C-alpha cells in the first residue's frame, strides 16, 4: 500500500515537472515576491496549485516556485532526512532573498511552505543575515516536530509565522513521521498535525507573540482542504485563506481572525449567493486586502498573551464554528487563582490542567 501511495505521489510530481515560472515577471517583481517551497516530492501539481491559488486570490506579486529537493525520482526519504543538505538549500534561498532585496528595496517578501517546505521556510529565516528579514512565513501541514524552537525564525519575520495544521492529517504527519521521522529528525507526530508547542509563559521568548496557529475547520473543506495532507494546498483554499494573509500589511490576532471569518463566509453556501467561481472570489479577497492596507477595516484588538484558564493545550487551540468567530477581546476572562497563604508572597498561578512547560498559541478561538 505504501509503495502504491509513493508511486502515485511520484507520478503527480513528474506531471508537474518543468522550469516554467508563469507568475514571475519584471512587473510582478516590482510589487513583491512570494516564494513557494514544496514538500519532499519536489515540484509537482500539488505545489503548482498553491501558486495558482495565490494568483487567483489576488496576489499580483511575483510567485516563484522554488524546488529545494534533490531532484532524484522517488528520493522522498533523502529529501526528508538530509537535514544538513536541506539547511544548505535554505541558506541558498536566504541569499536569493538578499539579492532580491538589493534589486527591489522595500518590496515585501513572504514564504509559503507546504509539508517539508515548511521546515525549509523556517530554516531560511534562520539563515537570513543580520539586519535582513522577510515579511512573513505561512506554513501548510509542516513536517517539523511540535517542539521545534521557532524563536530565531520568528525574529527574522516582521509579521510572524502563520501555521495551518490539521488533526486529520494522520497518514503522513502521524504514522509517516513517527516511522520515518520529521525534517528535524524527530520520530513524532508533526506540527502540521498538532501545532507547535509554545514555551511556558515564564520562559517564552517575546518572538512567540508573532506565532499564529490555525487549526483545520470543516468550513475549509468547502474550499478543497479536506483536512488531509494532500489537500492542504488546494488552490481554492489558498485563494480564500492564504492570499489575504499575503496581502495584509500586518498580522495580529484581530487581522487573522477577520481573514478567517471572511474566508469561512466565502465558503458557506447561502441561497441566492454566488460562492463559487474564481472571479467572485478574487474580487472579495482583493477588496478585503485593500481595506486592510488602507486601514478601512475595523481596528483589531491588540495582541494579548492572556489565555483562557483551565483549558488543555490541544483543546484550546481550536476555533469556534463560523460565523461566531471570537476575537481575543471576546474570550472569557481567565479564572482568578485563589489567594496564596498569608505566609507566601502574592502572585499569579498557572491553571492546574496545563501540562508543565507548555502554553497555547496566541490565536486562541475555541470550539
């Protein structure tokens, strides 16, 4: 069964071969750059769909599909586990970004990494030279371990990192990475399935304020993302959920919650409403991006580190079913801790149900 699956993926990869970059032109380069980093299969129809979705979603920047893999057919394990080589390719991408910044100063740069490409995106940020940053990173179904430290990568992202993950990604990001390992060499369920673990508040680097974690929701299925690995980069999903994030000039919990709410509304079937077709989707996404860029959208609440009390880590990293998307300001206030004994100095205490040394991500909207 595994051989048949690998063969199917390989055929899709070979079908996507070619060096054409249909979304790269001088005019587009003058507006900005999105670098799409594929998974361990390399250039394929899967990641071409990501590029197409970005374009259909209104991203009129250059969209470059950068194949970081070894280009050896069926070399999935080589691409997955050659960390030293992969970090070298990430350093090459960082150099590519610096050259772009020199030729097109002050233009935005966003990395979009799917599966193994999510690890390459994080390592590219780590490899950026001092004083150089990308604007943001969007990760789809990352093949990194949940405990992987992101502080350095986040420090080199102006907007931060958005991590889309799905608990339903069982075949590749649970069984697959437990058996074969993650890109960083851990035999565990991946962050693309359970999210990244955020350090305990007392030891949390400030950079984690710019980590936003988005779990899969059933509304995403209306746009082609069925919660499994192979549909995490579906073109319609990327157009509705990823493109507005690329175009938004800043990221915080309010902006991201609004983008998700708008995308969920686009995916909902309503009598008499046209919810399909790339032209209708494109107009809506572009209008939202323009509103955010012009500051015409409602002002989002400030980013906060306050977390709902007495919630397990994984349960707290879920979103309410749309349209009842709650922003941080609307979350229930933390339950106050009982006063300490008279002999002890007063101070806050952690909820008893939270595993030691862990905390939830900052974009917390529960189901």
